């Protein structure tokens, strides 16, 4: 699949009603918009390798969700509607139309909420291994009791680094980062840290307690019963699932996506990619880009094109 030598992205901030949101743009400002929303704990620049496979004729916009990247760090994210509100306001501000909406993991959940709020804004959606779990995993009343993010394993992540290179060297041989393209991992590390507030080295751009709060809030994020209001075509890319008996295994590379999710939408299809992990945009950015560009691509077509 061809790779395009994009110029450095344009960066801007949008002052929303609740948070200041950072976003990056590539390509033609008058082209068809492609909006990218990243996964929990990541940032807008983890899409750089995918963007390399998208032509400059598109207007490509990648958003730092609240609490991530360069966007404002403002409280916990136990309520997933907060980030969707921010992204909705940004897209309203940019007056976008005919959007190809792309979200990965929790970002796909966010993109679905945005499409529900803006039924006429999108041409289609690409949901990359969305965090939309089996119905029984959600709180029946939508109000599960939530733990303290500081007690969650993610809330105890290492949060001090000498520089991005130290972070890269620490992660490159560790699962699941070892599955990623090296440049994608470099982008994650290079743009995923910020000067530490105490003046010593660098800290994660998404603070561990904020990242943990997103994971904890997932049980209250059920959209079932509403998704059929999205009438545009939806493609769901689904990675390798859990093997029987592995239900309690904490492996972030395993797909969190319900295998019947496509039935909840009015016009959706399920594309199963069991050779890929949950981190498929970083593991195979060319394949991800192929699905962005080709609305009806099959798994076999995308795999062949990405070689």
C-alpha cells in the first residue's frame, strides 16, 4: 500500500465549554474530513503511521481526548460522555460535513456517541476494536459502584521517565508493545510524555489515575438500544478474542468487542481479524488505512493490500 510524505501536521487548540482540546491536522483543508480518535491512555499522534498511508487530498484531523496528549487535564473520566461532548463541540466548531469517523478502542465508543449526536455529519464510521462488551458485562441499572482509580493496576503505572527513549527501550520487548511497528511505538513514547511537574524528567501525558478512571468507567458506558439510530454504514474491525478459560486474564491485546455488536447498528458489518491484536492501528497501520479508504473492503483484500 502506498505511503505518502505528509508535511508536518498543523496543531491547534479548541476551547470547549468544559475543556481545552488539542488537535492535529494533515492534508487538504478543503478535502473530505477523516477524524481520528485514539484509545485510552494514548494521544493523537499514535495515528501518525496510519496517516502516512492516507493521501493528502483528505483533511485528516486527529484529536487528543480530554486528559490525554496536550488536551486539558481536568478531573477523572469515569463518565465516557465527557470526551464525546468535547469531540462533538470541536467538530461543530470546525463545521465538518461528510466525515469519515474513525475511532480505536474507547475512541470508537466516543465516535459512536458523536455520531448519535450528529446524525447528518458522517458519511460512515470505522470502529477499530471498540470497547463495547457483551451486554451482561454492563451494570444493569447503568450505575455500578466504581473503585478508586488509585487502586486500579493502571493507576499504579510508572509515571517518571528520563526521556522518551528510556520509555521506548523499556517497552519495545514487552507485550503488547512488542507487537507494534517500531515507529508507532516511538510515536507513542515521543508524544506521550510531558515535562514532569516536579522538574525531574518527564511524566505520562495521560496521568495514570486518569487512564485508570477510563477503564473503571467502562461498565457504565453501555450504548445498547441506542446504536440503531446511527443510519450511516459502520465497519467494525474486531481483533483476536479471549480463549475459553481466559476470562480473568488481564491482557490488553485481547479484543474487548462483543462479536454480535454489528447487530446493534442499523447498517453495520463485522470484520474479524484474528491475526491482529487490539492494537491493530499500531500493529498494522497500512491495513487500518486501507479500511479508512475503502468502505466495503474485506479482511482478505485489506491484508493483501497492506503487504
